[in-house]
């Protein structure tokens, strides 16, 4: 099983901002500040793509963003880079099927780190649960512009299929999600809405976060 209490993870998963320096034209710390004020519950530092930061620059940015999250009670997750996550004592790590093996990451990270795993099939979902994932990343639900090697969008049915197969651990939906389509994704069984451009490209990241947060106020979340 996972490391942390599923109720805690489910609560934190709700409005899940994922971003790196390439996802916004404004300084990422500024966007993160606004998003935190707007009510995001979880943040993933995903520094990827052409021109992404590496080495000392990436570590320094990660430390700054981690501090902002720590000051606001928003857990800080590092995407892909397990060593960086452990080095800066992040709150968790997210890995996909082409990254380090989830069971290995759980061994390295111990039980007190949040471990997220991207899954695209029921088989991958079962394996991730066995490996000790605290949450699953399911998507892309809709067409995404934020990941150039994304698979074909599945629609909210993919979330329903995960639940139909008796997989009850927290699930974050990802891929083209925004305040306009988020409600149907929650109703399909997602515990969290993971977004990149819906917040990073919004005229007001604050307002975008507020609108996503409001979807959980009146919806029958699990
Ligand atoms: N980064 C992610 N975060 C989530 C989360 F659940 F957190 F919403 N779900 C899925 C992904 C995609 O993970 P992956 O397939 O490794 O691609 P990449 O490393 O390019 O993001
Ligand atoms: Mg990855």
C-alpha cells in the first residue's frame, strides 16, 4: 500500500497545479504565489521541455518554490527527478511509466513521502497500487498542449473505468482540464484536478485557482 493516509492525500489532491519555468511567461514564483492564494492544494514542480532549467539553476528554483509551498501548507511534489526530490526533502515524487520504477522509488523515499504514478491502463494502475503509490495520475483526459509526447485523450470514461475495476486509491485527472470541464471529471470519480495551462496561462492565475477550487465546494466528491 501507499505511505500516507489516503484521506490526507485525497484532500490535498483536489486542486493540483503542475508547472515548470517553461509553462508560463511570468516568473514561476509569482504564478505559484497567486495560485496558492487562489486555493491550490498541491503543487508539482515539472521542469521539462526545450530550454528547461538543469543542475544548480533547477535546484535553486526548486528550493524557492518549495519554501513558498512549505510556508502555505501546500505539499511540494517533484516530477521525474527522484534524486532532486530526496536532496531537497520534497514532500513527494511523481513518476510515469517511462521514469524510475515506482517500487524502487518507494524503497528510496520511504513511507512518509507522497508517491504519485501516471497510469494509462488498468494493469498499470494495479501495478502502481502494488508498488505503493499514494495516488494515480490518470490522463490525458482531454487534449493537452502542455505535454508534447502525450498519449491520445481518453475522456472522463478512463476515470470511471479505474473505479469500475475496484481501484479506490486517490486519483488525479490530468490533461486539458479547466474550470469548464472539471466538474464532469470529478463526477466520473476523480479526487483531484491536475492542471498546467489552465492556471499558468490564465490572465489571473489567482482567479483560475479560485474557480477550480469552487468546483469542489458543491460537488459530491468521494
Ligand atoms: N506529471 C504527471 N503528473 C500527474 C499528476 F497525477 F500529478 F497529475 N499525472 C501524470 C503526469 C505525467 O507523467 P509522465 O507520464 O511521467 O510524463 P511527464 O514526466 O512528462 O509529466
Ligand atoms: Mg515523468
